[in-house]
C-alpha cells in the first residue's frame, strides 16, 4: 500500500496522466458513469417522490466488473484522488465513486484540472478539496427532472401520438423549429425594386429621395424614377471614418459548435467528439499531452499564465503593436466561471507543429481553436470606411468602400472572418464634383421568409434563450433527428408531420411547462442549487406538483391517434389491418385486437454478399438480437457460417479461409494474413 490512486473518467487519460505523476501513483479509469437511476418504484422513475424525491441508484450494466476492480485498487492504495471532469456531471461521477467504493472522508480528495498537461495535473494535486455536494445536487436534480419528463411524457406520446419521446429541453428545441416553419408558411412575400447606377470602378444604389428613405414597390414606380434620372451625378458628400474591428472572445462550448458548423461544416456531435480527443491527449513525438482545455464551458475567461505567455508570443512574433488588451465579457449569467474558455494548452504548440500527429478534422478544429484564442489577445483591426452620396435630380445614390489600415488580429484570423477590402476611387480629390455613369439599371426583388434553423443557428438560439446546457446541445439535436421529428434539408431543420403533431399535442396540454421561459427559469434554479442558494428537492416538488396534474389530464383527455389502415384485411377475421407501434418499431396487425391477435410477418429482403464457402447457400447481411450487423449463411441453422466483417468472396492465399474487409484492410477470417486495400 504505497501507491496513491487517481481515478479519472476516460481510459484515454490514464496513460497520459500516469506519465506525469510517476511511479508513486496509479491512474485508473471509471470508464464514464458507473451508476444511474434505477427503473423501480412509482412509474419506474427510480425515485421516492414522497421522501423528498430520494433517488435509488443501480449499477450500469457492464460496470460491476469496473467497480470491483476499482475496489481492489482502493484496497491496495493508501489514498484516493477523484479526478473526474471539472463540471457538475464530473462532480456527480466523483460522488458516485465515493459512495460505491465506500470511501471515507479522510481517505480521499477531489482534484480538478481544466487541461491535461503535466503542470495542470501536478498543480491540481496541490489544491485538493472534498466533493462539492451542491454541484452534485444540481446535477442530480437535472437528472431526476429529465427522468420524470422523459419517462412520463414519452409514454404519453407513444400512447396518444405517432411520436416516441419527449424531453424537457428537447421538446422546447423542437418547438422552436416548428414555430419557425409556421412563420415561413404564413409569410406573404412582397415585391420591391432597386435602382443602381453603374460606373467604371464601382456601383451606387438609390437609397433616398430628397434625403428621405425611398421604397420602390413595383416596376411602374421604378420606370417613373428612371425617366427622371440623367447619367450625370453630382458628388454631394464624402465621409471617411476610421473604425476598429474588435476581436472575438475565445470559444465556449456553444460558440465552438456554431463556428465549427458554419466554418468547418462539422455538426455539433462530431465537433464535441473531436474536441474530447484533443482534450484527452494526443501522442506527439516526445510526449502525450492534451492540446486544448476542457471543452464543456460557458466561460470566456483565460488564465493569467496563458495571457502572459501569449502576449509575449505575439510581441516576439508579430511586434508590440499587435499585442491587444483583455476584454471583459458582459455575460455573467449561467457561467461556470471556475472553467476557462476553450484554448490551446500552450500557444507555442502551433497547428503547424502538431499537424503530423492529427488527422484532417482534428487539425482543422485545433487550428480554429488555436487562432481564435491567439486572435483574442491581439490588437483590433483598423479600417477606413468611406461613404459617398451622389445626387441625381434630388435622388440620392450611395456607395461605400473599406480599406484595412492595420490588420491586427486579422493577421492570424482572416480565414475565419468575412472582412474584405472594397476599394473605391478617392472622390475627395476629384477636381470636379460631377461624375457620369455608364448605365442605370432596375431590378425586381421579393422579400424572403425567415430562414430555417441550421445547427449553428439553433445552438445560438438555445444559448441566447437560456434553455439547456451547451454541452447537451449535440445530444438534443441528435435526438430530434433520430426520433424522426425533423429532417435535414440543405443543412437546415425541417419538422416532419410527426414532429409537428408531437409539438402541437404538447402545447395543447403542457404549454405552461414546455416553453422557453419555464425551461430557462429551471436552468437558473439549477444554477442556484449549484451555488447552495436553494434546496434541490424543493425545486423538484414545485415542478412535480405542477406537472403531474397536467399529465393526468392529458392521459384522460388527449385524443388518441387512430392507427393507419394498410388497405388489407386480416386473413383470420376479415377486419382491416393497421400499422401499430411496438417496442421494436412499427408492425402490421389486426385492428380487432385483442379479440384477434394476428400479426403480419414481414418478409425482409436479404442483401446477398457472396457465395457461402461451406454449402450451396449465400452469405447475406443480417442483424443480431442487439441490432449489430453481421454476415451469415441464408441456410441457417443447417449451415452456421458467419462473419462480423464483410466477406469479399475470395479465399485466403495462406489457409484457404474466407477473406473479409474491415475499414481499409483485407484480412483472413481465420489466420493472421492481412493486406491494405
């Protein structure tokens, strides 16, 4: 019992952190959550509603072995450090470990670090603390809320509608999409026209008449104006203004997802998966190190050490005049300010240096994170903006130009900005104030309906409205897609009939709970619980007393959707066959159930892969009981030939067994033979 035990969440961290701490420490992983709410008790919620919503936890399937191994590690150690992720969920996992491993207060400490670097980990050991029960209570409250709504509302949706699930934040996000679609459908387009004067080096657009805004509603009005214009324009005013283009704050979880979607074409789920890998550690030439700080954060704050290091880097690489000042964020609500923003763990570890150790997507995301943090600490860009007004028979035309006089932070961040120079002639130096156009044109336009939500826009909307946590946005968007509530059309969310139906039913009976304001207020209450300002079970009690009567009324009064008829009759009793929903999806059955229990057996088309090497059958694609794809003989059970990887119909040159394809490699299903594709 000489080693100290450090328990982290992810197995990917153990090797890296183990190297940092040396032989006096043993670093092991809980492999994520080890326990969850049980499905026992009233409604299968796993909580005792009458006893202050006391939760009952059960070991997650497959985690008993992990817990048993951790208990052995604890027994063979003289002290335990719980080093799970530095957020509320990580705090809750630490508490579950504390409880399941039967730790005593004198035998453990909780440590947190926002980056996986040697300095951050060793520094964390110098500042240990105990588990923050307020953070645990906040996460526990969120989990119980989501369990109550998820279980109870989902059951209602399954029973009364074509939907399969509902959720506290998921259903509000879906409502935003449905509401936007209705705005689009109700939009009435309006005609308008523009008039433009074309010159050699620039164009100017009509904006005013007698210095008042002008709207051209139809072609008759446009032609009337054209008839009053000549090709001679008088330069009426030239105005130059110097402006600063401010840097953007370093990434939070939300802004990273938004920019990754719009600039890198990565969805939120993929972005978070890649960011997780960059955080947990990348094996470089001489070390394994986390390249970015923790990627689940609401904060834009940077550590003083990083600021100092980066400012020195900017000064030495770009010059003193490129060093900026640290801006303060106006955002103060819902910020987990114990965290930093998402940034590189070292500004000297440039994207170019680590490029050989990253795949393309990892490199693109790291590069954007790196230059966003670097740019934030650089000086603003400076532009000279010129606005010129021309007069033509009391009609005023305008043109604008922009010149970048100092690139500032754009020196490193121009790839992610839309700032462009628009050079126009120096009108203030013209000897004459008269200029002649080459042509004057008219063009018809129509007002456009509101744009549908892209992933980036939906993330931005949810954050601005204060619903959910940015770390959950990727899951929320995946859920509404997977449930068939939305389709993605041209990278935009379009609600399906089922999504609209579920939203309308929820709004009919639960509009006081499934709405932006209530959901945002609940997030504020969860923050107050985390701060220790309100009692967690009082929040649940207040919610449940409002929710349960609404649910009971919905079960009683909500009209159940009639099953869809297939046009066929039951072969047993002659009643119409209908499509029903079951635990494993839709199926066709008799409408006269339960009197008639006929279920139509659907014939599945089997995709033939190749000939079976052991009989005259065919190898076809199949599904296991757990839904995993495998490849087996269609003469089963007479022939039990089967493969997990795709057979290619060729024999191994070494042993004669079937060759299979896995990723970009051909290998033998029996021996060690391999070859790259």
